[in-house]
C-alpha cells in the first residue's frame, strides 16, 4: 500500500540516521515468508559495514539510503513494508536491520507483514542502470504540467490504470489515484486520449495538492492498521479520504449518490458516478 506520501513520510522520519556509521547489516531471524535481499546478506554486510550514511532519499515509492561509497541501499515496501527507527508493530515480521553507531537511534529496521518487500544494495553503476535511467517516470511532485500531459495524453488506456504505471509517473498508487480523479471530477474509466486540456490540468492540480496534503498528515493508515510512520505511529490522511474504500456510502461531495467500487487492472477503484461522469469521444472534442 505505501505510496508517495507514506514513503516520503518514512524518508523524513529516518533523516536522523544521516551521519551515522553502519556497524552491521543483518537479516533478522523470521519464521514468515522470507523477503528478497540482494546481494546475499554476508556480501551486503561486507559492503556497508563501517560506512557512514551520507543521505536518505526517495525514488518514487522507494526509500534510498546512500552511504559514503555512493552505494545505495534501496528499500521497496511494496504492499506492507515499513522503514522504521523505533519499535516495530510486531517482532515476528521484522525482516532486516542496520545496526548503527554515532546516532540517536541504534537501528534502522525494515518490517514487512506480507513479505513482498525488497531490500537491495546497488553500486552507483547498477543504480543508474536499473533505477535512475528512465525505467521510472519522473516523480509525481517534480514533473511539470506540460510533461505530465505529454506522458499520458496519447495513450488509449483508462486514466486510473495509466496513473498506476510507475514508468510513466512515479509515486501515485491505487489509493491516491482514486482520490485525485474524484477531486478532478474525472471518471476513472475515461480513456486518456479523450480527456480535454482542462481535465488534464485539473488532474495535475489535484495530484500535487492531494500528495502534498497527505505528506503533511504523514500518510494514510487504513483499517488494517499496517502503515505506520518511522516512529511506529499512525498517519492522519485516512480521515480526509472522500471515496477510497467507501463503497456504498453517500458521496461527501454531491451528497446524493452512493460511491461505487469496481475493479480495473485487478485493482479496486472507488468513484462517484454523479460527480465523475465518463468522457466520451464526442463531448471530449467539444471541450477541447
């Protein structure tokens, strides 16, 4: 689940480790499904032990810890991963840790309930080749309106599906895509190539506003309680959701229509049929 706001909250929450020295990297004993850690833990430890942490960065939906050799330790939370410096939600799902010195916190930890996350150490060359060379689209909070439109406008994909494609724009996931399209009053089934300039401007505007507001509230903790910030505390933006996971409830925007749930590309989409009317080829041309 963690999307750009949650991962950015994690990044900001562990900034105190900058300047710390890595004592040891270790795969935490765990009886649950093992996560993918590359390279093998003994090799990873050999490369990072004794290294000072130079920076904590974010790449799309990944937390990146850069050490003084410029190797980068990349944490990919996927569905339920968390990067923490305080006690984890449970001990049984703790997967990986960096023991630290010269730091207020003794450990940087990666916790993952479902075991779908990844921890990977990249050399500078590997990082450039695999993650920083165009395989990911521009960050959703760094892209300009013009580039945003250029990257989407010609595809025939449905707008909700397209927004989830990290190679087009990095950072937006299932939850925030539903919220963005609701505020922009765009039906999630609308084809990208049939949206007007005005609709693209509204989608872009609400993407930036919603992501920034969600960061301010430190992300969204859903009903399963899985997402926590770096200090193992709940986010607050879930209280601001208008449509996500609210199927059957009255839309808080129009106050007349029930929110609907449907599946697009195997992901749940929530929308208001009254507020978000589908764009057709004819009315798209009329508005352009």
